[in-house]
């Protein structure tokens, strides 16, 4: 998940950054689905499932907050200046 967010941060357009964050949310929901399957196969207890699911939902909420931040700041989004590594001064 962190890799998607980091890769999105490096994009020039804010919209691309938000798309990577939406992919993170999709991956988080896939994890919930896999946890549900594992619970159905009795790999862990219902309490464990509820705990893991709530942790993942918290992550989704954090990512959604970041997407909202990007949406609000989209008009003033500025890429960081690139570093000039030219050693021929």
C-alpha cells in the first residue's frame, strides 16, 4: 500500500496521485475479502476477523482523508523542484 502512495506522490498530476490512492483502497478491500475467506475456513476467530477488518477500514479512512486533501489542494498543487545533479559547473 505504501508503495502505491509513494509512486503516486511522484506523479506530475494531482489526479494521477489520487488514482494511485484509489488503487490502494481497492487493494485494502481485497484484503478484507481474503480475510473473510480465511475466516470462513476457520483460520482465525471472529474476534480476530473483526479486529483486522476494523484496522483495514481505518486505513481506508486515512487514504480517503488524503484523497480529500489532494482534491481540495488540487488547484494549488505544485511539484517539488527537481534537483540538478550536474557536476560540470
